[in-house]
C-alpha cells in the first residue's frame, strides 16, 4: 500500500503508550499509520488523537499530537499515513 510521510515521533510515553508526533501533513481519526525507524515497524489505526490534552478529530502540519500506539516507538521514528 502506498504511504506518505506525515510526521516524526518526538517522544514516547511508556507508562500510557502514547507517542507525541510532530506533524508535517494531515492526519485524522480513522486513518491508518505506519511508524518506521531503526528498530521500529508498527502499523495501527488512529482511534483517538489529542492536542494539549484536548481530543481532536483531525490535525495538520505543524501540530504536535498525542496518539496511542500499541507498541514502543522511539524518538525520530518516521510516521507515515497509509493511503489506500
């Protein structure tokens, strides 16, 4: 499936399983993302997203969002949106 890079992981909060992602493209709840890095390869659906502890349905370039991710990801990992 084609993928488009839409951001980078800035931090991962182990205790709550949330990645802080700085976006360079658009992302919405319901999209599928693929996080790739040196030792990371995780695909997941975006079930919820937050900006500054406020739940949002979509976000765009320049936004820093929190996304729950089922596995550990690392700082500087690339975040791709899977486009069907």
